[in-house]
C-alpha cells in the first residue's frame, strides 16, 4: 500500500515533462472511416447518393465503395451477412439538418423521425439505410 507521500511523488512524476529521448504515448486522433456491410451494392449506393454522399472510389457494381466527406470516409462492402440487426448508429455532422431531411424526403427516403433539438445540444434526425444501418445527421446548436 502506498503512503500519501509515495502517492504524491508518483503523481508528480507522472505529470512531469517526458524525457525527449523517450517515445511519447500514442493517442487517438480521429476517425478515418467506418465500413458498413451491404447485401445489395447498387441499392445502397443509390441511397447514399440520394443523401448527397460523394463517391470517391468504387460504385454500384463494385464490391467496395468509399464516400469521402470532411476528411472522413463512409465505406460500403458487399457481405453476405447483410442486412444487419440494429448494432448502433453512425452520427454525421452536416451543415443544415433540416435541408438534408427535406432532401431525403424528396428522394423518397423515410427518416424515422423529424429533425428535433436534443437536450445535449444538437439538432438531428435518424434514418436507416436499406441494410439496416442507422444514421444520425446532426449539427451542434451552439
């Protein structure tokens, strides 16, 4: 068991500057991409294009497709395990939640709820892609 003095010394040494010759502790910096499974690439590509996702690689008749936006990627991969049961959701920040909601409706898509302001400080709506992946489009209110 450490004494209070030993604990204080350990705490002070952990906050001291690192030895420049020692490698620094790696840190998580950003999310590069998320890859979602699809059983029907043409149908999935049409869904994401209808929402305005720009294709970077692949396409309707490929086994792998990447959409690039804001320094991140949303990828689709053909996989026989799709569609999936609910597993969570991907949250994507957009410039205008209400405009994207109207765009989804105009494309014949069916969001699961209308845009609303959340108590945690975002305006958002959810929509599920053809393979069962839930997406949330959001914008901070502040």
